């Protein structure tokens, strides 16, 4: 028989005597005075005895089993505290890796590949009219237009050029962007039809199909049968609004969608799991009303005592708004277009007398913010998985009456620090967002809601309630962003515990989340200036099309 190795013999030795030995060696090495040494020794013996008896409970004990378990729990806590304060559990932290690329999430400034994108120019008769486009800027389908515009405005010196190249030469392209905006087409159609969503206005025969026919006549389509072509579908059901003929024509392409769902069909039936990439949806606040969060916050994301003068200028539905410029979320607006008269004169005077006034920041005092409705009678769990029934007071517990709860309760809105309401005007909502720690994110008709990106833009930590990746939602850029670093997730079954859960988050933990929202999550917000969204999309497209992902000589983690 082979002799046992020292290592395996060590493992079977009595841990208590080993620990005692270690204490004795330490005392000897450190040369403590006899009194201190005796004290340490007695302390160590007590700790080791407790640890030993916990490892083998029940020896010579007559207490009832349940009591014993409870007792053990308490004792375990005490031992754990003792062990934590002794040096028994001390190990050196791992050294930083020299090659940071072995870790995830990645350094976002280092692209996986730099894909070259060709953007088709449609013949004029296939383009949407200017009025349709203008109308669409007021819709959540604006993302179609923003993503297109960001590529159109690309220059070799733009920030985006570190991550993506836009080319005029289809032969050089890895990917092809099709400026097809069927959601904008439908939006205008539905506005005209008074929101009769069955109305189509010829979107299939007059719009999608002619454009797809034109695109498919190019050599660049034939090269990969369209698999390297990109089309945006920012509506809840993706391409599910169109006829089979239209969907077939677009079927080979990569779709950029705003709703991804891992639940079983029918909930996920519009999501084409390996062909669709989820993008952040466009928010009205930022991309339609051009509210700039930086008019309400300082550069660290803390609320300004008084929003900057420019903030008020963008409020209201001015037909000339939004202007042709892009919405801004990275630096304060330059000035107020509409502030004439005595108030602006008075403001300038105050600024002169007290120059720090406009940028004085304070702290967030609202625990949780939410603006939104509860659905309609009869929708029951089809709307928001019934989670919003907890948000507002339920006086009757009659499920047919808002907020559609089977129980009588006071509603989360009644709690101090909970700023929950159906509606606010943009400026009011922006002020409240800037002063809120957490933002509630229950589902609506889908798991996705655009308010997540309003929260990010305003430095608010989102609280997924029955949403998020633990609930089956496919989150944008989950391959490169660790959403757990900047969001809180509460499963539907614990929605009623929300106040307790938020209360239990320490100040330090909250501050960490807040900083991650401000420094990391905010980079996901769809806006028109920096176009970060294309940087993260490029990473997913590199993976999807396997561009620049060849294995090197060193395959890690073997
Ligand atoms: C799209 O392609 C898939 C896989 O080839 C096929 O099963 C599906 O029926 C196609 N859908 C349409 C609408 O053509
Ligand atoms: C519940 O509310 C509905 C709608 O208001 C009403 O018709 C119904 O009678 C109510 N049920 C009870 C038990 O009060």
C-alpha cells in the first residue's frame, strides 16, 4: 500500500489541536509578555472549544431537537464572529491580474472588433415623408431614426470611430444597415386612424415589401443572403405586426428589438432568440421632449438645489420642438431659448450676486419614485403581472376597481418617501427623478419599460419588480454589462416586501449602486450625441457574425 501523503494526513488531523498549535506558534514568534500570552491562549481555547462543540453538536445534550437547532444557530453566529476576529480565517487577497481581459465585465473602451457598416441610401420614392419622420420623433419608435442618424453623422474623427467604421463602399462592409422604419410608418397610420391598431395603411405592400425588394436586388444582399443586414423593430411585438410575406422578406436579417423575453411562448414568440439583439428603448423625456438631465444634476449625479435655467425652456409640447439638434445627456444645455423678460433678468442678477447658486447640489431625499398607471378593468394579470395593484391604495379590495387588487391595503404610495403617482409634467417628473434614490420598474404589457433608461439618465437606481433577467427579461447588452452592479431585483413573489428590502440596503451599498448607474449604466442610454449604443451593439454584432473573435494561441481557463 502506498504511504499516505503528508497533505492527506493533515486533512484528517483534529482541527482544534491544529488551531491551538497555530496559536502557540504565533505567541512564541511574537514574544508576547507572559500575561498577554496567557490571555491570548485562554481566549483561543474558548474559541476553539466553541468551534469544536458546534462541529459535533448533540454530544451529551438533552435539549429538544428544535431548541438545539436554534441554539446552534445562535452559537454559530457567536463562533463566526469570534473566528472572524481571530486570524483563523485570514487569507491574502488575490493579486490583481496583469491581463485584465481575463475578467468580466470587460473594459468597454476596448472593442472586440471594429465592424465596418454600410448604410443604404433608399431611392427617394421609398423614403418616408418628412412629416412622417417629424411625427415619429414624438413616439417611442424614435430609436429607428436615432440609430440611423448616428450612423449618417459618423465621421472618422467622431468618438464612435474607435468602435465602428461607416463606409460608402459595400464591398468593404461587414454589416449593412437598412433604413426601413415600419414602426414610424405605423405610428403615423395609427395617429390618423385614432389609434385603431388593426389599421395598416399599406405598411406591407406599399412600404416594407418594395424596400426589401430593392435591397435584395443588390450584390451585397446576395453575399450572405441578408444575414449581415440590420433592421430596427422597436415595437412590443417586433416584426409581429406585419404580414407573413413581409416577415419572410426580412427574416434573414438581424433585428434590433426593444423587447426580449425568455418566458415560454406566447410571451416570447416574437423574439427570435439567436437573431435579435435587444436595444434600449427611446425615452420620451429625453429623445422627444429633449429634457436634459444635466440641467437638474451636477457632474457627479447629485441633484441641483435649483435646476439650471435651461431646464424650464424645454417644457411643453411646442410644435417646433424638438429642434434639429440632438438631445443631450452629457453636459448642461447652453441656455434657455425662451427665457426673456424680467425673470431671466432677475436670474442673471442673482447669478452675479451669488455665482455658486445655480450649481449648488444637494442629496437625494426621495426613497422611491414611480410614474405610471395600473391598466384597465378586466386586464387582471395581463397588465404588469398585477404588480402595480400594490402601488396605489385599494379601498375596496374589489379586483374590478383600480388598482385591481383582491385585498384592502394602503398602497405603497402612502409610505413616506414613496413618490408614486399616475402622471407628472416633464419638468416636475425630472425634478423628482433627480431627487430619487430608487426608481420602481414593474412590467407593463411587456417586461420592458422605457423608464429604466430615464432612471439611468437621472442617476436613479432601478428596482426591477417581477422584471429584469431574473424574471426572464432579456436585457440590452447583457454580454458586456453586469446589470446586478447597478440595479436591485425583487421577484414578483416578494413585491409586497419592497419597503423592507429597500430599507435593508446599507448606505454604502446604495452609494455603490448609484455610482455604477452614473458611471456605467448611463452609457446605455439611447441619445443622439455620443451614440454609445452603437459601440455596445458593435460588440454584440462582432460576436453574432464572428468578426474578430478567432481564438488566439492562449485559450484561457483550461
Ligand atoms: C424565418 O426563418 C425560420 C428559420 O429558417 C423559419 O422557421 C420561419 O418560418 C421563417 N419565418 C418567416 C415569417 O418566413
Ligand atoms: C366590484 O366593482 C365592480 C365595478 O365597479 C362592481 O360592478 C361590482 O359590483 C363590485 N363588486 C362588489 C362585490 O362590490
